[in-house]
């Protein structure tokens, strides 16, 4: 089971790696302003931010012949179809079409995320959720590596068409694993009205106080590292690092650091108080962002910045695995697609506003002060963890 979800999360990580790592770096090498890059990235994150709006439909519109696997498969097909035209059009000449197709791809990808997360919740043993999230993070990071750093390298030889063709192949290849998975557990109840189910799942998901504390944490805690992650490529380019070296950095050290952090964070989160573990991971990742900010402020370049960023990505991996396990704890599996996807949407919402704000701060104050400010904001997320120490769903 672990390897299957690792592969499925690979298909989730591939588009994320391209949109959040490769694309900003490639656009910066072409001279696009940082503020415009971050605005574009934030716009493409919106489907992941808003996916909670249609997540209840995925919970409700299921039956004996149409389950979460079917939703995920349909979304993966749509993801690939949206990318096919991009193999033949130039973003510089037809930017509106280019953006519209990428946005369509992002909507399908966000829908895929909802269905796969719901599948994971159905399959997860409560005592091994950290291990499952670690396997999922490992798969996602391989996808990010190949289509984050790897896409930067491929673009140098095959251009945008080569990158999009490889991305289509990666997404559609995951269909084979999806359809070979064990059948989903049967639905516990048969409802007469799908519309009634939609309303019920939406109401139940937002009635829990723990949902709101979790959402507050998700919307704030990642502010520092989300902004730093989106700006890392442009930071390296502006510091004199070549696009090729930046690509190898994202494809190698970054992914190894995040994967190691994910494994350690997942195992660590399964042994002790989940909230305490997540709190410590949150403080650690904010300190990592501060380190990168002070390094940039001091004029560090090349290897110095890469070293600080590698340490930060180690912390990001640990924090992500631990916090996802916490979100699983706060989720009722009966409305898994709705509630868990709402938490995931909130983390993406954090990325959207943090990346946008980070771009604004960099334009006005440069990279160092921007990173430091966003790290401090991220620490405010700890305020939402305190009530979870004594409350459960």
C-alpha cells in the first residue's frame, strides 16, 4: 500500500514541481520581474486553495461503480489533455491560452488531490499515519525533483514542449497503478439524495471546532517556507547562480533533504504527542527561513545560499509529514474528501497569499528582509495549535 500511494503522490508532485519550482526559475532567467512571477504562481495555486468547494461533491457523488479511484483517474486524464496543446504553442506569443490551459490543468490536479487524499484516509491505520504521510511525501518529492529541477535542465535542451510532453507521460503513467489498487471499502450507508449528502458532508465538516483551529494553523504556519520556496529559484538566479546549477540543486540536494526530513518527521510524529511534534517542527522550519533571510541580507551567494536552503528544505520535509498526520487526526474518515481537503486547501491558500506577499516584499525590500518578515508571520500559526492540545475531533 505504501508504494502505491507513493506513486500516486508522484503524479501529484510532478505538476507542483513544475509550477512552483521550475516555472518561476525559467521565467526569471528570461527576465520576467519577480513580482509578476509570484503573481502568476499565486494565481495558479488558487485551484488547490479552493478545492474544498467541490470536495463535498467527491464525497457525495459516489456509488458501487464510481468511487474515489474513478474520480482520481478522470482527473488525471483531464490533467494530461489540458497539457497536450501546450506542446505546440509558444507562451510568449499566446500567453492567455497558455495560462488558461495551465489553470485547467491545475483544477484537474487539485481534484485528483482530493480523491487520492480520501483514498489514503480510507486505507490509513491510525497508528501508522506518519509512515503513510512519509511515503506519500517521498513520492511527491520525486515528482517535484523530476519536474522541478529536472524540468529546468530539460528546458535547456528540448524547450517548453519537451517539459510538457514528459509531464503528460508522468501523469498518465500513474493511471496503471491507480486501477490496480485494491477495491475501496464499501460505503457505510446508502443515501437516497446526493444533494442531501452534499449538504450534510459540508455542514459536518465545518461544524467541528478542531476544523477551524486546524484551518487557522494551516493558513499561517507555512507562510515563511512557502514564500521562500517560491522565491528560492529567483534568489539563486539573482545571486549569480546559473539556471543549470539551480536545476541540479532542485533535482538533487533539495529533494534529498525534503525526503529525509519527511521520513524523519513522519516516524517522529508517530511517537509522541502529535501537536507537540508539529509545534517543534514549525519553530524549526521558521528558524530555517530566518537563516536564509540573514544569509541573503549578508550578501551570501552560491554555495552559501544553497547550504542554507538545503537545511530549510530538510525542515520543510519534517514539518509537512508531521502536520499532514495531524490533519488526518482531525479528520472524520466518513467525510474525508471534504474535511481533509479543506485542510490541504488551507495550506495552499497559505502558499497563495504568502507567495504574493513575498513578491511584494522582495520588490520593495529585497530578499533578506522579505524572508525574515515572512518567517515571523509563520510563527503566528502556533497560536492555533494550543487549543488542539486538549481538544480532539
